[in-house]
């Protein structure tokens, strides 16, 4: 009885593997056909007859006047935070990182200090998060300008592109 069951299972496995092989080759054929059509279309678009090319006329440059752009109001998160490390926390701050673990926040603070910033670590007890602040200001406009400058200084750091403004509620 066991031999019949094992033989039946072996036959099912063999059929399963043989059925996959045929569909795999069908996919390969369809892929190759699509690739050939793509190459043929690309060759047809690059071969443009000389008669259809029109001469280019030179045109005087057009002066465009851009209307003055009003400064965009930067969104601000309001949180009650307490200073953990660093000194001189003002009303508006530029936050470059948020962490649930204090050691991670301290590591980023050390990196920012090495980069020339006077970084600070603050703690939001309500959300149980440590925030790393690179700069702190009295006005919202100064903080927004500093945030934009910070993002521009690190264009390749996606984590710094998410820098945001924090208003400390006392």
C-alpha cells in the first residue's frame, strides 16, 4: 500500500515539473518576440529620410517675466519638548531626525556637531520620541530659511530632506 502511495506522489511531482517547463518556454518565446518588435520599432524611428527634415529657423529669445513669489508658509509642528543635551533652545527649531532610542539621537547629534552645527537633543514625553535639532530661532521665518538651507546643503541625504520645523510649547 505504501509503495502505491509513494509511486502516485512521484508521478504527480513528475507531472507538475513537466507542466511548468512548457509554460516557461512559452513565456520565453513571447518575451523574445516582444523584444524583436521593440528593436524593429526603434530602428524605424531612427531612420528618418532627409526630405522630411525641415530647416531650423532662428527666433529671437523671448523674455519671460516671472511674477514675484510670496514666501511659502512653512508648516510647523507644535510639541512640548524638554532639552536633554545641548543648550539654548528657542521657540522655533529645525529638526533633522526623530528617534525612539536616545542612543540613536545622540549619534546623530555627534555627527551634526562634527559638521559644524550646535545640535541639541530634545525629548517629547507625550510621543516618547527624541528629536535632534540642528538650529533654533526666535522667529518662524528665520527657522524656515535655515531649514531650506539645511536641505540644500545635503541634497543627497533623503533623511535630511524630511527636515521640519518644531514650535516648542512651554
